[in-house]
C-alpha cells in the first residue's frame, strides 16, 4: 500500500500526490508475466473505418481507397476490375486483401471478369509474397456476411494471409495479441516493387 493515503489521512486538508501503482497489485493473481499492450487494436475493435451505412459505397473503405494514392491507401496493385491492398488490421505480417472496385457483397454477384481477376491477383499475390517474405504457406478465403466474420460485409474481399512455422505462438492464443514486425508502408513498397 502507498504511503500517500496515510499522509492524507493525517492531514485531511492536504491533497495527496499521484502515485504510480504496480499493475501486479490489481485484479488477478500477481505473477511475473510480461504484457505486450496493443492499444492500436482498439481502433479495429471499436469499429474505426467501418461505414455507418454498409450499403453506402461513399463510406466504404474499399470503395474510397482506390481514389487515393497507392502509398496513402496501401494499394499494392491495381487491375482492370480488382485491386490488391494491405489489410489495415493484419492477422499476420504481409496480409493482403484482393477487392473488386465495384461495391458488391456476395461472391455469387461478381461478374465473370471480376471472378477471373480476383483469382489472378490472388495467384500473383502469392508469388510476390513468396519472393519478398518466403512464407511456409498461406490462408486464403472470404468471409461472406457479418455472421461469418466479415468486418466490411458489404464489400467482398479475398484474404491472402502468409503463414510461417511458429507464427501462431502463445501471443494470439493466450495474449490475444499479434506481433507484426514490419510496418505496413514498408510491406506495401516491397510488394509493389516485386509485383512487376
């Protein structure tokens, strides 16, 4: 216990000075575990950059990104009907999204040209990521609908997540934290240069 409250009790008119308390004294069992705090994840959890009206293409981050510079929007490649962009809230280092330009929610609503280009950009993304970062494998997929985990359900996007041996260590499982060792701007530059 801090000495400050005792001093204040002895002199009721005196305002106690702030005291820095050891976090191990708070709720839970005190231990020697180090904590890696990731307050930036609260932006994602709190819904930052999510459109208030999911059907409004003007609010959609996947519709507005192509209107900005590649560096600002983290766009790696622009195709005719689809593009590749880094995930602002990556599951793993180098996590890319492949999006059609058109504001469309469901895979079955894509045109044949969109299906083909989303697939081709995904294949090229895998080649580029292998060249730049040498992953051991990939997770590819689309979350269709909010109930399936889509953060922006109104605009379809294909995930391309590079994976390495041991990348699913204790941090995400126990600490609900993901360590991402390279800045997004640096990843975007490396991928864009290697895209060719």
